[in-house]
C-alpha cells in the first residue's frame, strides 16, 4: 500500500501482533511534515495504544505518503498496515 490503513484491522494482522492504523486525515500539501497519531489494534480493541508519528505527502495522485515513527523497544511487535 501507499497509504496507512484508515480503519481498524483485526488483531494479529498486517504481519504483526499490533497493526498500526489511523482515522486522522492525511496531509493535503506536498512535502510538508505533519504530526498525527496512529493507533494499535490488538486483543483489547482498536485503539489499545496510541503513538505520535509524522507524515509527509510525497505525490499527488496516487497520493504516496512517508511515515516517520520512533518507537521504544518495549518488546511489542507492531507494524504499519497499508492499503
């Protein structure tokens, strides 16, 4: 996918324990870094965890995005879910 999933995935999907997704709007301007929030879907619901990330829109249609996220090594297996 060229964009982060915008609806809650099932637990243990996206090749990991915790699939990261967001219901926040993606940036409209090209090349502008924007802060937003992603959520982790796991055994206790769609927004079991929330993490800050930065997003940059790299192109007009097909709307490619780059996501920057710094995680702490807390032993959890998580990954972005694309669409």
